[in-house]
């Protein structure tokens, strides 16, 4: 049985990822800051665990509670407190990176000892087209219309750290996914994709075998060339 941890799994993309991986036969631990919000995940058959990616003790306790780990989905993320240059400051950047970037590093580093014991260790980091410069500069791309600095730069960092982790850990499959413009709380449900469409890339990457790609960035249409 494949054991999987999904962070930020109490709603939206994380909850749908958990649902789909349970359907694929995984035992899914659904990480969330507040266990009181875990009824939906529990109803799907996931095992809710308290996990705040900004809190080292919370991360350590969550990882210590796992019987093992084969797949880590770093899904937890926030838009951040700044949407324009008028409200941008260093604290807005720090708050956004604390969850979106430092949170991934915090969870991944804690999980590595368990992942290294797996016969098929997989990590998927949920990125965004808003972190991909080519998409940000393309007027035909949904991401072109996003101007927030902290979120975009944090997701660019997610893509870069994915590549660097993959280079350092060649025995693992480590990739980043782009959900696309999906209707979630992050965009007030304005996205034109369903959460199922938005998790296509994440789920496909989570199901990779040992001969699958690593260090890549995928949307639901497939690999996105850097």
C-alpha cells in the first residue's frame, strides 16, 4: 500500500488530490492546520493530521506520526497579504514565502528520512503559472493578468527548488505541477477549471513509477518546457 501525505488537504485542490489518490489505492494522510476542518477529508477515507507548514514542531510531530511515507504532496499555499505595489512590503513577502516556500522546505526536510526508506519515493510540489516567467509575459496566458509580486515570486521559487531537490536526490521522482486557473478560495472561485482538472497534473505526477521523469514542471496537458 502506498502511503501519501498531502499538505493543505482540508479543502479545494488538496482535498481533491486526496480523494483521487485514495481512489487510486493510496493510504492518504491529510495535513491541515486545524483538525476541526477535517470532516470532509475524513469522509473521503483520508486520515486527518494536524500539520501547520509554518510551524516546525507541528511538522515534526506530523511526520513522526506517519508509519512510513512514499509520496509527499506539498500543496499548502496562500496568496499572501499583498495584491498591488501599493500594499507591498518586506513583511508581505516574508509571510507569503513562509508558507509557500519555507513550508515546502520544512516539510520535505522532515520527511526525507521516511521517503528514503521507500522503494518508490515521490515528491510533488504544487506550483503555478504565476511563477513561470514565460507564462507571466504571454498575453494569451491566464497568468499574464496576475500582478501580485509575493505570490508569483514564491511560486517561481517553488519551481526552482523542485529542480534543485531533484538534482540532489536522483533516486526520487521530484516534480512540480501547475494546476492552471482553477476555481478555489485563493481566487474567490473565479477560475475556469474545476478542482478535478486542477489536480490532473499533481495526481499524474504522484502516480509516477521509478522510471518516471524528475525535475520537471507539468500542467494537465503534460510537460512544460523551461
